[in-house]
C-alpha cells in the first residue's frame, strides 16, 4: 500500500465533507445522495492508497 498523494486526500476529504453536509440536512440537493457521495470519497481514498500517484 502507498500513501495517497495530497490531491487524492483533498478530493476524498471534500467528498466526505459534502456527504456530512448532506447527511445533516443542510443542503437539500445533496441530501438524497449523501451515502453515495461518502462511498465515492472512500473509494477515491482507497484507490489512492493502492495505486501509486505522484
């Protein structure tokens, strides 16, 4: 396993923050997709750990 690059980590962190905002019912447009956005953030971070990025 590799340490994910900074931009991979930031992208996954932003997706996690958007998912939390949706789960907290602060933005109605994101609310139905909060789980999928959280899974996308986890997937981006997992790919960043397994694939060497710069």
